[in-house]
């Protein structure tokens, strides 16, 4: 499994949004881009996907920006990874699709990859944005 720059930046950006948004107020993309040292144009692409997935919303005009569409405790790390277009699978055969591997259920290695994938999936599904922000504050 490899998380690309887009996935890593998506996580950094939503964590920055969570820290910068006071009382749920919208935060400009420019502010987040400056804080995280990410190109505003690249961040716009990422936020477009996050908004389309329902993770964040936006308000146009003066004082506008981005905000979370739901409570931080309802947004998982998997939601962020999926919304950024990363997909989540250790190996192609770990997804369980018979067409991705000619050996199918008889492959011992495939069973190991599926087991690892399952453990990682449990972790990323259970890790919420609220957990991540809380951990950051504790440091």
C-alpha cells in the first residue's frame, strides 16, 4: 500500500482545517495552503474531491471558505483516504476480487495479504478526525 502525495496532503489539510476552524467557521484555502505549505491550486483539487465525498463543505464570497460537513468524530481516516482518490488495498489480490488473481482462494500469499488488509482497514476505519486532533493537542 502506498499513499501518494495527494493522500498525504489531504490528511494534512483536513487536520489544519480542524485546528484553524473556530466554532465551525469556514477557513480559506489560502490560509490552509500557507499553513501547510501546499500549493493552493493542488489543495483546490483535493478539497474538490473531499467536498464531493461529503467530508467538507464550502461557502463562497467574503469570509467564505471550507468547513466540515459532519462532526469530526464521524469522519474516519478511511473517509479521507477514499475521498482523496487513493483507494485502500495492500495488494490487488487483497480486495478479494477473483479477477485480480488467477490463483484465487488457493493462494496462501493472498490470504496473508487479505488478513493484513483487514487489520489495516479496521485501524483506518476506527481512527477518526476527532481522535487525530485530540492526539495532536496532547503533544
